[in-house]
C-alpha cells in the first residue's frame, strides 16, 4: 500500500463512530470480539466487519492467545495520520499568525490601541 492509500484507509476507518469507539476500547487493552461487541446493539458478525476494516487499515491486529484471538491497537498508522494532520495544523498556525500581525499593523496605522490577540487552542486544550 502506498502512503496515500494508507492514509485513505486510516481516515476511512476512522470515519465510522463504531470503529472509533472500538479503538477507544482497545486503547485500554486487548479485547476479544465478544468483549468488543458488548456495548453495541449489533451482532458479532457486524462487529467482525468493523474489525476487518480496522485491521485492513493497520489500526488493529489480531494476536493468538491459546483459544482466544484478542485484538490489539496498533499505533503506527495513527502516527502517520497525526504527522499528516500536524503539517496542516502548522500551516494554518502560520497563516493565523500572519493575519494577527497584519491586523496589528492596520490597527497601529489607524492610531488605535493594539488589539488583544486571540488565543488558539493547542493540542493540550483539546478534550
């Protein structure tokens, strides 16, 4: 799979709220299909389809533990998506900073007091 195809698969998998909930559960530890299906009002085959999408995207893997086949989260693809998103976050941060500077210059030219700069949320501010 090319890097672009990997990103496509990752974002496609993350587009579904059930798959995001499954990843959130797996972030707390490995789990079986039955354990992953528990909080959802859907059959195990339906959960298995979601797991196949997540596995195809490289977001989870299946381990062999005696009779169990627990799923576990894999961080590499999420890391790739984070790097891609971070480039755009930095781009927009630079654009907003340039806009702030321009607005400050315009305000100064008009003889007004400097405007209060707005603060943008950073990664630490996100819920």
